[in-house]
């Protein structure tokens, strides 16, 4: 079983602060995706990282894939209330469909 | 274009009753996934289909759960008999990629099931 552990599980911060969310596994993934889920909705893809060491930026969000393709991080600069939601990493590897991490619930207070 | 459509959005039923959840994937997508989400266990893959054929059903909890995809535009997830521990939000997702496990997943809004 390919397990993805995310940390922290919960994060409550003030608007304007920076934060980093981590996604770790003992398994190697061919690629890794990050999704954001808002209450009452399904997850929505933010980014896919494919190459070990790859860094992708999406406005204030920076995603990094570990060199060994076992871990990833999401850094948010100057968080805004609109960033509030559940952030999920998901690994692609082997024959199984996407395996989702445990999730990080982010609350950004105005 | 319409996204993934799930029904019902909410279902409340009593233990022992049969529950059928329905999903219409995005037209043209060749893979369909059923996930279950709970606070305790997060988002778990139950089963996925590629070109209407079940590829991996190892996540289906037990024989009470069954899923079908009779054609490219419709899938059902059935629980019979239902139990309180089945209470969760069930998501259907679809994707289009040559390999079913590498494409972006497009999720429906989910079906929230409560079994009393």
C-alpha cells in the first residue's frame, strides 16, 4: 500500500502569513498532484509535478517535488482568506489509481 | 460543458436498506473512479474503471459494496445492506489519459450518505 502522510493536519493562520505543507511517503511516485477542496465540493487540481527536484509556481503557491520523488511540499506566501480549504497531495505510481494523502486543513483568518 | 454529475447529493437511510449512488462522467473521459471520504480515513479509492472495465476494486470494503459501469456515460455504486459505518461522502471522478492513473481527476460534488 502506498501511503502519503501530510503535515500539519490542521493549520490556522492570520492573513498575510506564510506557510508550508508537507507530503511524505516511503514510496516512489512517478508524479504527484496537489488538489484543493472547499466545503461541499470535490477536490480541484492545482498542479502536477513530475520530475524529481521540480519546482512549480502558481501565483503565491510554490510546489516542490523531492529529488527522490517520495515527498513534496506546498508553500503559500502571504496567505489570504480565499486560500482556506483542505489541501490534498496525491501520488501516481504503479498500477493503482491516484492515492490521496491524509490532507491539511487550512484556515486563514482575515 | 457539464462536469461530473452525481446523484443524489444527500441520502439519509436506515440500517439494512439498499443505497444506490449514481454518476455521469464528463463526456469523452475514459476512466471513472469512486472514492469515499470521511474525517477519520480521508479520501479512499474504492474502485476505478478504464473504458468501462473495472481495473482495481481492491478498495471496495466488502461484499456489501458493488459498482457497475454499463456504458461510458453512467456508473452506479450500490451498498446492500447499508450500515452506519458506511456514512461518508462518496465522490465520483473521471479523467482522460492513455494511462488511467496519470490524468487529472475531475470530481463531482459528492453524495453525502447518512445511515441511521
